[in-house]
C-alpha cells in the first residue's frame, strides 16, 4: 500500500494486524546511486524516552515520518514482529526533484526481484517450521 509521507495512515493500517512489514523507500547510506539494501529495522521504544522526549515526540503528530510512525505503531502494539526496509540509495538525497534518477530507475527490476525472492523464502521458512 502507498502511504506517502503521512505515516498516520500506516499506523492505522497496521492496526489490522500483520506478521511482517516491509517499507520501500529511498535510503541514504553513502552508497552508489541505485544501490539496493534490505535492512532489518531497529525501531526505538517510546517507553524508554524521558518525559521531555515523549512530550517532543507527541507534540506534533502532523509531522510523522516513517520512523515516528513505526515508533507510534510499536507504542500501540500494532508493529509486526518483523520490520524490514527495502531501500535504494538515491542519486540526490537532500535535493527534492520529481521522478527518479536514471540510476534508480535502472534498479527497479532488481529491487522487485529481490523483494519477490525474499517473500518466497519467508513463506518457505514458515511452511517448513
């Protein structure tokens, strides 16, 4: 599903209950443009925050980036036990432009294949357990 930049929709969707969540997004890891990463997400626990950190977190839920959305889902016990990020190194991370760079566009078929293989392997492991 497409959630755009409004992460609250993601939190609402996760309330339906899922085993696994795979986010697909641009991820800047200082790699070559178009490089693909499959990362296991480490979602901070808001219960470990100080009172001031919790207040800052809750102060503006209109600005809900993916990390904040995942943290909120975790606090509400909606976050699946397994959360991954299929990320692609963008050509320009801080510069906003519509569309994809040539390097990223060329990588899309590989990213789709990687995701399909991951899902097949995941279900194979479930069947064998």
